[in-house]
C-alpha cells in the first residue's frame, strides 16, 4: 500500500503555495477547536482599553488625546500575550520536528503559522476597535485611520514577536522573555501607527505614515520568516 | 546511508567517537546501548535534527547537505514525540503529515488514510479527536505513517513504547516488509527483534566506544 | 593574500591561540588606553576652553560622545560576530559576542547618564525625550533583551546561536528605529540645542578624538578580558586550560 501513495505522488514536488495553505488551514482548524486561545487576547485588548478611562478619568478631551496610544499599546501587549503559544504546542508534541525534517522549506511554514496567528488574534481585535474607538470619543476619520494603521501594523507585530517566540520556545519561562526581546523592536511600528492616528485626529493627511507602515510590512514579510526559521532550528537542535 | 568519523559530545561528555558505518538498501540496523549512551542523539544527528556533530554523513553516495531535499523526502523519522495533535482527528493528523511531504490533499487520499488506520487497529476511530484515545492508540496513529509515507529510510526511536503485544508483532512485520521491499531501517529498542538479517550497532557508555555486530 | 586571511581566520578561530596572543597584547592595550584617556580626560574636563553658549557643561561630551559611539559600534560588532557564528560556526565568535553584550550595555548606560547630567544645566531637566537620548534608551533595551536571552539558555552554544539571530535582527532594525525616533521627535517638539551645535574648536576636536581613541582601547581591553574569561569557562575541560591552571597553582 505504501507503494500506491508513492506511485501516485512520486513526481509531486512540494509546492510553496500548497505548503503555505496547508499550514494555515491546520492552524486555523486547531484554533477553531480550541477557541479560548482565539478569544483570550481579544478579551485582554478590550479590558485594557476599557480600564483606561477608569485610570485617567472620563473627560472626553483627555481620552480623545490618549486614544491612539492606548489602542496601539493594548494591541501590542495582546500580540505579545498570544504569541507565546504560537510554536509551543508544536514544540511540545513533536510536530515541529516533523516540520523541520520535511522537504517543505522552513520559511514557508513559519510564514504560514504567523499569518494564521494574525488572522486568529489580530483580525478580531481590529474588528472590535470601532466600538472601543467610540468609547474613547474618536471621530469617524480618526477611527478609519486607526483601522488602516492596525491593519498594516499588526502583521508586523506578529512577525517580530514570532521571532521572539521561536527563540524562546525551548525554554520554560518564555512569556516575559519574549516581551523583553520583542518590545524594543516594536518601536517603529508604534511610532508610525500612533502618528497616523494623531495626524488623522488633527485632520491632516496620514498617507505618509501608512506608506511607512506598508514598507515595514514588506520588509518584515520578506525577512522575518527566515529569522523565525533559523530560530526554530536552533531551538529544536538543542532539545 | 554512510557515516565517516562521526564525533559527538554532549555536556562535555563524548558520546560517539569515530563512528563509521554504512546502511544499505534492504538492511535493518538496530542501535543498542544503555540509557544515556546516546542512541537518541545519534538518531537525531543522522536524520538531521541535530547539527552538533563533527564528521561526514552521506546519502546515496553524496554528502547529505548537498542532497538535502531528496534526503528529507526519502526519510521518515519517528521519535519519542509523535507530532500527533490532540485536538485533531487521526485522519486530519495524517493528512497534515502527508502534506508536509508535499503530497497534495486530494480526495483519493482519504481511503488510503482510512485503510492505514484500519491496519493499525483504529477502524472507526478516524473521526474521533486524538485526545479521546488512549496512549497506545495515540502511538498507533503515528505508526500509521509507516504505511503511508513514501520513504526509503525509516528512523525509528523506541517505536514499541506503549504498544501492546499484537501491535509489536505487527510492527516487526512492517519493518521486515520494508526491508524486503528494499527500504532501510534504523531502529532503537530494548526489544529483542526477531528479524532475519538484522545488524546491531552497540554504543558503549562513556568514552564514545561502539561496535557493530 | 587570501591564504594569509585564511590562516589568520583559523588561528583566531582557535580559543587557545586567541588566549595566547591576547595575553601578550593586553598589557600594550592597557598602556595605550591609559596614555590616551588620562591626559584627554584631565585636559578635557579641566582645562579645555569653555564652549561659547553652554559654558562648562559641554565638557561631558568627552565621555558622552565616545560612549555613544562605542554603544552603537559594539552592537554592530555583536551582529557581525553573530553572522560568523551562524554561517561558519566559529566558537571564538560565540564567545566574543557574549562578552560584548554587557560591556556594550554599560557604555550605553554611561551615555544615557552623561546625557542626563548634561541635560540638567542645558534643558533644566534630567530627562528630555530628545531623539538621540531616546534611541540610546532603546539601544539599551536591545542590549538588555540580548543579555536576558543569553542568560535564559543554559547550553552555551545554543545561547550563542539564539542571541546571534536576535542581534542580527536588532542590527537590521537599529537604523529603522533610529530614523523613526528622529522622525517622531521632529513631529513632537522643535529641534533643540544639540550636543555639537556650534562649530567645534580644533583644540576641543583633538581632545575629543584622543578621548575617543582612548575609550575604544578601553573597550577593546574589556572585551578581550571578558572573552578570555569566557574561554576559560567554556574550555575548562580541555587539556591546555587544565595545564594552565596547574601551572598557576604550582607557581603559587
């Protein structure tokens, strides 16, 4: 019977695209089966933002001024929170070893996993942002800028924190270490993300900031998968 | 597969020194040795999971690094951790593992997977999430890979763990068949394998000694 | 030419050779550091002419600027060592990279502290979110991340490779971070007086350059000493380190 599979598929070259979609499908399916992983970062995001007015007071002017920073920092922290589990399960149950030994190039798998992670954790977060924006007294234009900047910025955050997660996956104390590793690298995204929103709040054009974020996104999509792959190899190598 | 002058140390302890062996098609090599003698480490080095070694490894007469993709395509590694996801069903697990090998998930694949599951005694379990299965059954899900993945070299690390007696006999038979069909097998186990023409590589504890029987 | 390079590479790749040759180099480097630093700092902090606008408070640049320069180039050295670690698997590069991290972080810290000392008389506060200070602060965070990762992984080789990846990622990011911070700074506050606002006096320039050279020698001394410690630690089971230790014990 082994022969039947072999004869059917012996000529099949692992194609990058099918590898990518296979990884993404599997991770999305897993997330769907374990829904709490998907929902908890979202709850965290909502709660941090909802608690903020309780800390600084409910004046609309103050909240409107702080809103971009608050939303962005909350998004940043919730990405950090969720990324710890990105490779950990695969490391613990041995599927990471299978991935490393497969003929599939590692960067494809890394890219697929990070994209799936972004779809699972960041997209819901972007979806609830309008509601939170209204609670922080943002106007329509500012809200739109927030959505655009999050849409471009959160994949970069996922990529960067995935590097941290891949480096620490073999260690028992991953969580805080990932934060220490990844937070300084977030700086450009945070700066341009919040600045786009602030510009929109002052009814200034914010296309420039979005263009920067787009450029960073292209950079991250190009290079981060290789760094993640190298980091995973190191982590598995030393098990 | 061949090795030349393989040397490996771990935590300042020499596990393997100047290891030369060759494994031809149709051969089974059982690696023996007390706990801590480096059996698993050796297997991880041979299949490419660990890079902490010196010396050369050849595949089909060429340095392994040069034929990396062919090597990966032609090797099946079965380790202590099976890579089976608890939240997925056996069928989904196997389909994913095959996809990693570049086999596209066509409709024709499902009957093959079901048949393999049936042969490892998991008939009617194919759509139950793996977390509902027993430890032995989980191992069996992973063992179904042996019947599905097209690989010339099997690298099996303690495959008999948690498997019942009937399963052990079946697995032995599989290994025998694979060797007869021209495949090669590297295996670590404490079982006395009843296979014809099996060779043994004994690793000593301590100074990296070894001998081939 | 290529042959000599190759030979040098292999020689410096061996911990034992590195230990021997740096042992002989070290006294000269220490002497150079002292000869350059002591006069430069005494003259710079005590006798160099005061600056036109800032008076005497500018004198801290004789420490601040070299520290900033070393902080940055130390990070890039670490990244270069990281590339060597990942591509050529060179053991010595692992040790050098590990040695640089805390020293680079200390220079970054010195740079921040001297910046704050300079800020008090100039701006009236200890801390200003000035573009350079802010990017130095983030550089310090990058160093801390690397040190944390180094400390978290027990196996030295694994730690070296992991931090190599991180330092390369950081080095790629560093120009982007620096640029973003400058951009952010111009957005939020008008450009203030910078450290070297007025055309620099040749006397000051020579003092500054001497002090810079002295600090680089000091940095080299510290990195070499830390690397030698690392060599002894990692190679403690090798024969030559053992005989080194027994000789030292016999000597006593």
